[in-house]
């Protein structure tokens, strides 16, 4: 199921959307404090958080899936840093991006493994990926009034298995959006309290999983060695000489 980019932009312009942006953004900034001289890519609808890196990173661009649509970013004008892409065939060379932020992409993809395989391909060795995905146990995932209620939500175990299959190694896991997805001012007023208490007590049912992972390269080598070990061990042998052939040498 695809979300229209106009609907996403409209959501993040609402009070509830700004609350979600603030709480997820706090984790993004905490994990990626040093991006000087690095390239940062957003996949999906990541522009609400990419602005924090424009003055720090070497370059910042955003890829939006073709089925979702694309909008110009940054909104201040000038040259747009966004592009409409097929998320399973990204128009970048191998190992060229240092940081990749994925939001509103994995849960909406019809081929999540292919998408993550592309992310692996373009990520530099030692690069970091930050994945934000709806928590299947949360109220946010059960209500279609927000973008997090669309598509396929995940449990933490499912995300770990998916990352392992696509050769990523998680290095940090947390959650965000502990408050309910209600736009009433009373709930929004206490959103910071919900977030602090939920994170401190590690309460279940947060709206999204936020997992940082790094690219594995040794798994490929290990897989090739394992494949070679399964091949039959062949020993050289002399070919028999046909009868009468030896006489030809005299």
C-alpha cells in the first residue's frame, strides 16, 4: 500500500505530526551527532529530519519511491535535493553513501528485502543505516489516521530477522512515540512526559521501532567459504593411455 506524498506532508504539518517529528528527530540527532564530511541519504519520506544535517554533512539528498510521489525539498527554494526512484534499483554506485535514514518506506514496500539489499549495496563499509518502522503492537499501527497505521507493521524480532537476511548488523535499538496518536491538545501537551516515562521504563507498545545498523561485509566471504567446503574434494589422476599410443613416440 502506497501513501501519497501530499498526505505525508500534510500530516507533518499538523500538531500531532510535529510531535512525531520531534520525538523521532531526537533519536536521529542523538545517534548521528557527527556527520561532517559525510553524505546523508533519506529514503521514503525522510525530509522532516534531513534538515538537521544540511549545514553539517558534505551532501544531503532524499529519494522518494515512485509509487509515493515526490515533492521539492528543501522548501526554501533553490535547487531541489529530492528524486523520484524505484527503491529496489537506486541510481547510485556501490558504497557511496555514509548515512541512510529510512522512514515511511519499509512498511510500504512490496519488496522489503530487495529494498534493503539496495541500501546495503550503496552504503559504505562501516556506514550506518537508521531504520524507522511501525511497531505492530502499538496503537499507532492499528489506527489509519496517521501514516504509521498504513502498510505492514513489524515486531522487533521480525526486523532483526529481516536485517540479518540482508546482511545488516544492528548496533542500537530503541523506540519512540509512547503517547497515543490522538490530536487532542490534552494528549499533545503531555507528549514529552509520555516519551520520557516510556523510554525510561522501556514500556511496550511504542509507536515505532528505531534501529541503527551497520553493513556486514564478512558474511559474504563466509558464505563463499561455506559453499566451497560443500563441494566434493577431487584428486588428480592420470588419464589412461590408449593401447598402441606409446609406440607412436618411438
